[in-house]
């Protein structure tokens, strides 16, 4: 496609020079499709927000204006308009631009956002600071209807109603988050979408009454007094108005003129304003419009056919099949998701065991406490959640579940590096924070068969909180002679005279095994301890490691609070006087890149492990380590 207008956009102010904004939107939409088809990313949500974004930046484009995006995965048009069109081809690639808003990337990305329901609270803080500092400018929070299933959004709304200055919330209502929205708020918005006739009729009547001399204004005031009653009749609620907002909508989120008009009005109201905008997820690309859930987040596709790249069997797939099978035999098993039915592979469970399946919306804290209630009632709840989203329920795990001695299973998906989604989504903190909580047991399968067996073991006799964590994607290398015993740990390759022992867990075991085989070329033999349970650490594992003079722990997680630190502390307590070396992620966030690149960067792939082992065993000159020999 010939991008006639896109090349003229270097900042939001350049929109003032574009006569045909609809044509610009077409070009933006095509560019997004073209980019995501190659790089992967979030397609449906971005296609639905094109006109909305162009209209926002057309109206709110003063230097002091700020737009805060929620979740941040609908910001591709925003990135294009704010001077990053030349970098869009690097989207989600290493050293390229992020797939979410990122405050270190651009001054227009006011707030980094990869998780949901945060925009209103953050934007309110910005608005209050502008007021205190007398900075001027407007603040807009853009939030999706799916994000309104998260409690943080209502904490923000509740406090915003007390703010007596201009503040705009744009509700981008596309009728779903990743999966279809659930709950009372979804029903409320569904009903709100059915009343455009009410809005149109009210506006028409007010315009007519304005033109009637003398009596017209009195009738109009009478109408305003009855507005709440009329609206309650149509909508059965005035939720946002009761929170202190002036509300407008629903309006067509793909009509540039209507959007600009609404935003211009909101800009001049000295009160919090909420604008309800209806958009179509996947707008302008027929395959995404037809199946917005599939095209929400993807690794790439063929534009003309909509066909996806073939995916191999993943840990998520294995979990979904196995938990469904377990539930068929055990009527106490329940499954919970936080708006991630397909992402956590619970689709099969959702229709096969419908009465025992619960999608609570984007509300991870509620999910855990709800699971606590299920457990208290004698059921066995299984909360399937991405590692990075489990962070949002830390207090609930401690206060509502562990403290009360409740039993449940946390199926932690996307544990470890996850690749292109970047800092906000890396699953590298769960081990560290779960390590701090009493009565938590953490299983770490390396292979599909282990995941199945660990799930069955957890479901058969759940004691306390059992976390089963597994990575994104599929299996890696497994030595033909290795066999999982079901014990808390396994030793692989132990032989008399081994120079050192490597300790690890999860998929890193695969790379350690590859490294062990290649180390023989240097005349170095190492044993490998694979931890199957990483919390609590089996004292026998510590005793076994203590027999070696060099112990190297490799962990695909944050170092502070890690299993490696815990194991090292127990080694010291057992009077170990050898060399103990930890290779993990230091005090930093992991940037977006391919998983293979992330593993290499942090010395957790086979070559990195080889290098670390050889250096600790006396080959100090890195140049002597010739990876080409392998």
C-alpha cells in the first residue's frame, strides 16, 4: 500500500494539517496489519482503536496534554502518531519498540502499562499533580470495558468523582477483553449499548426546546430534573453519574467527527467526564472482526488468508487437557481464570465442566480470595494464571489463603522468560514472592509428563497452596536415559570424580543436560541436580550437593529471594565450605526479545552454562572456550 499521509505524521500536531483523517485511519490500519503479520503482537484491540486514537490526538495535542492508555496493548496507533512510524517495523523485536506503552521509550508514553485497570488511578494522579503545580493541560484515561472488570478501576473512579477539575475518562467498549467479558458490569454496559435512541431523543428534545421563546428554557430545566428518572427507566442505573461524572454516550467509536466533537465538549467541562465509545474489535480486517479473540494476541499470520503459523504442543495445552481429565474423575475440582480462558487453555474445561468453571474477569486478587471461599466450602480450586498476573494477588495469597490454612492449586503459566511482550509480562518473580509465604509448595516440571503427574499429585491430596509453574511454549531437550522419579529432586549423570554439580529446575534442566554432554570435550564431568519441588527445599538435596566442592545454581528468575539464594543459605547452614555460584537475573527488568536471546543474555542457555562451569573450574581465559567446537 502507498502510505501517502503517514509519512507526514511526526507528532500529534501534524494531524491539524491532514484534511482526510479517514484516509489516514485506513493507512494506519493497513500498516498495523502489515506489521503484526510479521512481528506478531496485539491485532484486534489495535484495529478497533484507530479512529478513537486519531480523534484523541486531534483534540488533546497541546504539549501539556497527557493520554494514559489501559492496558497499553491498544496503543499502536498512538505510537505511529507520536513519531514512531519509522520504528514500527521493530515492534516487539529486540532493541525495538515495545508492544505496550513504555515511558522510557517516548515522552508521549506517559505511563508504562502492560497490566489492566491501571489508567484511571495513574491519570488521576497526573491530573492532581498538574493542578497542584499549575501546569495546565488536560489528562485523559483510556480504559477498555474488559479492564472495568478489575477492581482497581473502581478505586480510581471512586476517587476521581471527588476531583473538581477537568478530567476525562474514555471507555473504549468493544464488548470483550481477551475472552468475552463476564459479570454485572458487562451486563450493565450491554444494556447501555442498547439506548442510543435515548441519547438521540434527549438531545433532539433539548435542541427543540431551546428554540421555543420564554417557555422553552423552563421546560428544558424541567426535563433536566427528570433526566435521572428517564435514564434510570432506560438503563436501570446511573453508576458513573453517581460517582460524580458527567457522562456522554454511547457514541460511534469509528466516526471521527463525532469523536472529535465529544472530546472537544469534554475538554471544556470543568468536572470529571466519562465518554462511552463503542468500537469493533478487529475493525477493518475481516478475519479479526470475525474472530477477535484469536486475533487478539498472536505470533504472526498470512494477511490474505488469515492463516496462523502452526503451533506445536505447549505446556498450556497439556495443562488444559490434564486438568479437564482430572476433573472428570474428581467432582470437587473447579477451575478459575481471570479473563484468560483460551490463554490458559481452559476452553475445554469451560464447556465440559461448565458448573465448575469460573471466569471472574480481570480480577486476579478476587480470583484467589474466591478460590479461598471455594476451598473453605470443601472444593479443590485450580486458579490458572500467567506468572506476571499472579503478582497482583500477593496479599490475597498470604492473608486470605495461606494464613487460613486453605488448600488450592495455582497453575502458573508463562513462568520464566516469555519473550516479545517484554518487562511487564516476564514470569520471573513468582518463585521469589511465593518463597516468602508459609504453606506454599512449588512444583517445577521440566517436561509434559512431569506436568501431568504433578497436577495429579496436587489434586489427589492438596495440602496448603500448591503452585505448579510451567513455561510458555513446548518441551526442550531430554536425555534418553533420564527418568523422572516423582521425588522432590533427581540427580542426573552422577559419576565418581565429577568436578562440580549444577542445580536447576524447569526448562533450564534441558540446557544443563546439553551443556553436560558438551563439557566432556573439555575433559570436565558434572552432575546435575534437578529440583522437582523448589519450595520447600528437601534437606536431602542439600546433603547431596554438599558432597561437591563446586556447586553452580542456574535459575530462570530474579535472583533476590530466589530458590538459588534459599538453597545457598541452607548449604551454608549445613557447614558447606566449597564454592557456590548463582546465575540468575540480577536487580533489573528483562526487556523484550526472543526467548532464546533472553536465555543467552543471562547465561541460561547451554553455551552460557558451559562458559560459567569452565570459568569456575579453572579455565579463566574466555577465548579458550570455543563454542564452534560444539
